[in-house]
C-alpha cells in the first residue's frame, strides 16, 4: 500500500509522519527538479523560435513570401490582436464550444463507462462497435453534421462531443475495472445502498481515470475545433484563420496559430492542475 493510500485509510492520530529534515530534503529536491525542468522547457522553446527565425528570414530570400510569417511580425500582430481587435470575442466563442462539447462528452462517457466497467456482458457487446466508431475521424462526419443540424454551433457541438467521448468512456471503464474489490465488499457489508456505493466508493475511486480521460479529451477537442469552426460560423479561432487568409493578413494568421498553441497549452496545464488537486495519488499521463 502506498503512502497516499495509507494516509487515507489510517486515522489522523496514527498516520506516519516523515521527519522534518527528510521533508525538507524532499521539498528542496522537488524545487530543484522543477527549476531544471522549467529551464529545459524554456530552452526547447528558444530552439523552436530560433529554427523559425532561421527558416523565415535567414534562409529565405530577402523580401520573399516566407518573411511574411517571421516570428517578429507574428508576435507584434499578436499583441495588436489582443489589445486592439475583437480577438477576445473569438477566443470566448472557441472556449465556449469546448466547454459545451466536453460537458456533452462527460454526460455520455461517464455513465457508459461505469456500465461497461461493471457489466462484462455489456463490455463484450459494445467493445467492437465503440472501437470501430472511435477510429473514425470526427472531421469525416462534418458533411453529415451540417446536413442534420444545419450551419452554426450545433454541428460543432456534435463533432466535439463525438471526438471527446471516447477517451472519457474508455478511461472511466478502465477505472471501474481496476477498483479494489475489497472496497465494494466493505460497502456491501456496511449495508450501503447502490447510490451510496456509487457516490462514496466508485466515483472517488475512478476520479483519477476520469480526469485523465478529460485531459486527453481536451487535447483532441482543441485539435478538432479549428477545422470545425470553418463550417460557416461567424466567430471563433478557426473562423478568424479563414478571415486572415482572405484578407492576406499573413502575420495575423501566424499570430492566431501561436495563440491557438498557447491556449491549448494553458488548457492542458489546467487539466493537469485539476488532476493533481483532486486525484493526487495517481500521476497523469
């Protein structure tokens, strides 16, 4: 049994406490590791920007087309977009669609994952169909979604929910299968109802798996979102990319690509932070 599990089981008065100097050494080592990883991350970003600068300015022809995508012009345009344009409206439109799509995926994926994880017969009956469907690219459903739901947000919500439901469903089912049977037997011996067992044993036990599924779903949804927002909507980061292309505003186009990457990074960091806060006993993948 790990220290985290032991801390949850033992009463507060008899939990083991590490000596003060041992905790101090562990904290110092953790800070050093975090600082080293941060420096390495900054170095990796610097290498990417240097390669970008080299490819667009140094190796490109003077005054050539490639120089329109240089990092200096893109960063300057990004500052202008964030302060002197309606870019915040487009950002909010994209984030709202991510939230709605993720909520729909959770509403479908978690209950199905709980049922599949508990019922072997249901798992055997649905696994081939689910594995088949999850291997179909969500973008291939775009024409069908537009014909069914029309132009607007509804087809985007459908495509995002379809893309995000699979990692949530599969991780939830895996978490149910990995639950300690002793927990369920203990709940049964204490005459817990099904609702009490679900709320106090099953859901806390699979929370780490569900949060991992949410993190994976966010990454998939963020990738699928941009092409989905080219379905005739009037706001969103995908729409803005098409708009910059039509206006031949290449530095703004590159700045939008940078912004998409930055927002995606922040969303993933938020998902990792929630995992560490609510499920500290299981490291995110």
